[in-house]
């Protein structure tokens, strides 16, 4: 049932669990790389670094084509913050993305 603690997770010791862990590690690496780029090109204040989605989009296009998906996963894990759910090129170029110092 959906109430079970193991619902939505692969069986322990299975190949599926191994693939799940590998995928999770890949996402973690992508998020770390994204945050490094934001800190490199953004404006840093005392407690956070900020960058507009437009600036990030053009810089990140040379690195990966999965920026929006990685942004959403990083936001879900509270590694960064921005208004809205999914950002779109041109329409959301002005949206500020904030990375706290502790991210």
C-alpha cells in the first residue's frame, strides 16, 4: 500500500536499487555543478548568491541541456530557491535564482 515505508523504493539488494542509487548520485553531481556555476557567475552577498535565469541559461547551455530539470530537483531538495515551478527561456529570464551560502 502507499502508506508502507518502502512504497516507491526499489527492493533492497536488487539491480533496480543499484540503478536508483547511481541515478541519485548523478543528480547530486549535477546539482553540485549547477551551484558551482551559479556561484561563479552570480552576485554574492553576505548570505547568498543570486543570478537571473536568463544569465544562467546562456552560461549553462554550454554545459548541459538539462538545466530546467536540475533546477527543479535542486529546488525540491532546498539547495536553491526561485519563484514558480518550471522556468522557461525568454519568458522567465528575469526570475532570480538564489543559492544560500550553506547550500
